[in-house]
């Protein structure tokens, strides 16, 4: 076979392979776009991947309701909920993606939040601040959440901070600004009012929306990742 014929055959094969890849990618994107356009707020993928890099890539293809919540939270979040200490740099926090991890208290359930764990297991030490502007819509004891604060933003998104040790000078109906002090991290919950010490000191963060009066939770993990570079500095040790 002559070199010219061989070169022509190779070019034809390469062109065919290239067109196949392009067509396959196009069909995949069309299928993905169709899937995302049909997506509802309650869909497991949307809830688990809320604000992750993949969702950022296909954000324009989300359904109107899913896109609205995505954009609202992106616009509202301003500060990481646990400030850094200016007095003791060993007082750090950590967290992992524990979305829907098994929890066992009066039955089995999936974890609808992210736990921010304290490096020093001492209640009443780490301050907690609001990630957003909003209104204090819930304040007080929940059996599972212990002493908790719920902040509802102007978009209607609900930001939940649980297992506190104590509160700031706030009450239901108060307006709060992003970065405003809400209380101290603790280990309250899993019992009657005032129960403490059933688990390590941490802050449970939750994000919720409402659709047709149905409460829908989304994974806060990627929201917290986006706030890693936006931590306030407080004096505590």
C-alpha cells in the first residue's frame, strides 16, 4: 500500500473518531440538559450536590425552582458560621460531607446537614455567627437539635444552626446581619430540654427551602466550602 493511501486511511479513521466523540458529547449534553430541566427541588441528585462544581457548570440548565434556590443561596451567603480565634490558632474546626449518613436516635434517619466539629471539645467556647442576613424565625429547644436558631432570609430560605450551648441577645422576629453573633457552639440535644453531653461539641448547619408547604433540605457541605475563605476573626480562647 502506498504511503499516500495509508495516510488517507489514517486521516479518515481519525476524523471519524473525532466526529464520534463530538456527536457522543453533544448527545450526552442534550440528555443532561433535558434531565436537569426536568429536575425538581426534591430530587436526590440536586439536594446532595447543591452548590458543587458540577451544579455550577449546569446551573443555567436547572429547572426554574432549582435555579432560583441555587442563585438565592449563592447571593445570600457571606460568612463561614464559625469565626477564627485571634488568640489561639489551635482552636480550629473541621467538617466532611456527611449528607444522608445514618443517624440513630429513636429510629434511623439520614443526616440532613453538615456537622462542623470543634478541635477542642469544650462547650460555650466557639462563637457562631449568621452566614446571611435574615430574620430570627425559630429560637429555642428541639429534642434532636438542642438549642437552635433558625434564620429565614428575604428569599425564604431557612438557615438552621443547632446544638448550641447558649444564645446571643436575640429573640424571634429580630433582624440579623450576616456575621452577627448568634450564640456559642455546644453539645445540646438528644433528650429533654437542657440535655447536654450526648455527643462531641459541634455545630449542625442545615439549609432548607419550602415548596408547596413541603420542607426540603439541601446539602450544606458545598456552601460551607465556598465560605472557607470568608471567616471572621473573634477573640476567644
